[in-house]
C-alpha cells in the first residue's frame, strides 16, 4: 500500500474520524491531548479512533 492509497482512503472517512486519526497517527498526539484540542472527553477520542480504524480498514479492503 502506498501513501497515495492511504491518503485517498482517509479522505473517504467522515471528518470526525479523519481528523482524530490524523492527529493521532500523523501528528503523534495522545488521546488526552486530542480531547483537549477538540474539547471532547478522552473516551470519546478512543471511540472515534476505534471506529475510524474500522472504517479505514473497510475502505482499504474494498479498494
């Protein structure tokens, strides 16, 4: 899988998942830091991460 394929798959996700995945995996922020930045509970960040990873996997296996 190339970087272009990953970026294309990320663009297909809902914004709330895409932003959190980007902050976590590309920028290196912790769930606590992301929660503070986006004014949401840390557990909500973990939920969005899990759902975002699941949807990303679905997009990548479809394509």
